[in-house]
C-alpha cells in the first residue's frame, strides 16, 4: 500500500498543476490589459484623425526596419573629425576660426552652429565664421561625408573677442555653396544634372534673411523663402525643371533693412543622358532669350527693367508658434502685377522637419494688389511638436510662384506635473503602441509556457487512473 501512495504522488505532481493555473492567470490578465490598451489606442487614434494610426504604425515599423540600413552604413563611413575653434581678430573685426582633422576618406563637410545648419559642402578643413558679435559664445559641429556614410565631430565652442576698434559694418554676403551633388567652392566648368528637382544650398551673413529666387530658361520660377538663424538656406523646387538650360538668381535681403542685400547667380542645365550632355534631338530648338530688358541682377530682385510678380506668406500666430489641435493663421500677398485683380488657385502645403508633406489643401482666390488673403488651417492633434514650414504655391502667366514661412508647433499639455514636467497627448500615444507591443510579446511567451504546462499537467492527471493502477498491478 505504501508503494501505491508513493507512485500516485509521483505521477500526480500537484506542483506542475499549480504552475499551470498560475500561468493561466497571468495569460488571462495580460490578455485583458493588452485588449484594453489596444481599444484605447485605436479609439484615441481614430479621434485624432488625419491618418494618425497609419502614420504611427509606419513610423514604428520604420524604426525597426531601419536597423538593417544602419548596419550597411557602418561599413566605411569617414573617420571622426577632431574640431577646434579659435577666436581671432583681423583688421579690428572679430571672427571664429574653425579647423578640423581631415583625410582621404572625407569628401566634403557640413557645419552646424548652435544646433542649426551653418554651411554645407565645404571641401577644405577650415572655415571662418565672420557673422559674429563681440562676447558671443557659439558651439560648432562638423560632419564629414563620403559615399559610404557620414561621421560627426564632437561639439567645440568659442567666445568672440572684443577687438580694439569698433568693427566696421559688415557687407552683406550671399554665396551658393552647392548645386545638387556638386560643391561649388572649388568648381569650374558647366553645371548639369539629370535630376529634375535639384537642391540648391547657400549661406549669407544675415540671420533670418529673406531669400528671393528667380529661375529663368526652360522653366520660370519665382520663389521667396527664408534663411535660418545662422544665415543657412537650401531650396528644392516643388515642380520639375524642363530639360534645357536655366539661370538661377538668388538674393539675400536683410529682414530689418530691405536696402541691405546681396545677389549671386549660376547657370545650370537639366539633361537626359547619364553623362550630363544634352539630347540633341530634343534640345535642338530655337534658343529662348530672357524677356526684354532682363539683365543679371546686381543688387536686388526684381530684375532691372522687369516687374516680376511677388508672392509672400506670413504666419500671424503670436511668436510664430502654433499648437496641436488648434489653428494656424496665415496671410498671403501677391504684388507687382498689371491687372486690377488676379484669379489664382493657391496650394497650401504643411512641411514637417523631415521635408514630408503633413497637410495639403487648396483655395481659389482673387488677388488685389497688396491686399492679403487670409487663411486658417486646423492643425490635427496627432501632429508631432517641432519646426514646420508652410509653403504656398500658384502659377502666373506660365511662371511658377511659391513662398514659405517657418513656425514652431507645440503640444498642449495633457497633465502638468509641476517643476516644468508636462505630459502631452502626443507623448502618451507615442509610447502606448510600444507598451502594447511589449505586452503582446509577453503574452506570446506565457502562452508558450502555458501550453507546455498544460501538456505536462494533463499527463500527470491522466496517469492517476484506475486503469493505470490495474496495469501496474496495484489493484486487481
């Protein structure tokens, strides 16, 4: 009889059965928690609208899938530049001299000042920042590029000296530093590319300068944009250039003094073949001349002798700050046209920090000289806080006109915990999906454990039967 009891205890294994019920309770509570969070996430996501769920899922997937790309890029990026900053004076004018290590693996460099772009496409390993004032302190970072990737230096800072004599007024500058993939600092020759929407890069010594652009040739464009606080600007056309030759003029205008400005220009071609030459059959057409009276601008736009229409847009929110779930107020003007009024179709594009279109809408309007067109855009609550740009586009007599203005988008706090700690709807939704994914992973793990414990506990229970005792000859 003692042997019978011992064998029964061995096969019954109540510890295994207990673990089975424990895992079952854990799976039950994990499933309930996951289901509640999924319902909450989907409900709030739908209420936020504007494709929030789709965009958030794509972003999360991109973070995971992008890991493969990072692995590919670390095969041969440039070595890390070592940056030094020296405060110096020349002719009683202060400047900060930047110098960094360089080697054959580095093709060109971009420089940031105080966290924002300063200049792009530098091919030498030195740069003089002359757009500074006495006693200012600036921090810099240099990023080296080659065909296999990029590497950034550590930040280095410098404080501007107070030179002996008061500095003379600095003459305005406007420099085109890069055209598409071509650095222009040491370039000589004809510029040509297959890319029909090439990017232009440049810099000026006037912070937040108004950047006026005219492109004439196979495609006519008139654009107004803005430099950042370091005078850095870049521009990529929203429409494709036609094949053929073009002339690009850019004027940087002091936002506090319209008479203080500087113009730069370049000629470039848009070609069909890989080598950059023209397709003879397509390009053998009559040469298009500039409109009568056109010359290369020497001081400011419009081109002397020609009255070009001018499109501008201004953000009317106080401090150029908008809030998620609220509205963005705009005023758009068109000047320098001959008619009493102009009927036009305006396209409004909201561009995020990554250069992607976050919102797009259209209006049919009538422009009167100098009278603004007012517009209010609703900003969805799902939008992330950060720097945004409002871009306005239209056409006039075959020319493409566009203007943009930047603003800061901030989230309205959901909870204010005090001490400067706030929790916003965006922060909650940004982390909620990660919580759901981790809960699902834990749920899968415990389901696997539950299945294993179910099999073992079921086996233990099945062994303790009358038939088993009869087979083992414990009973007759």
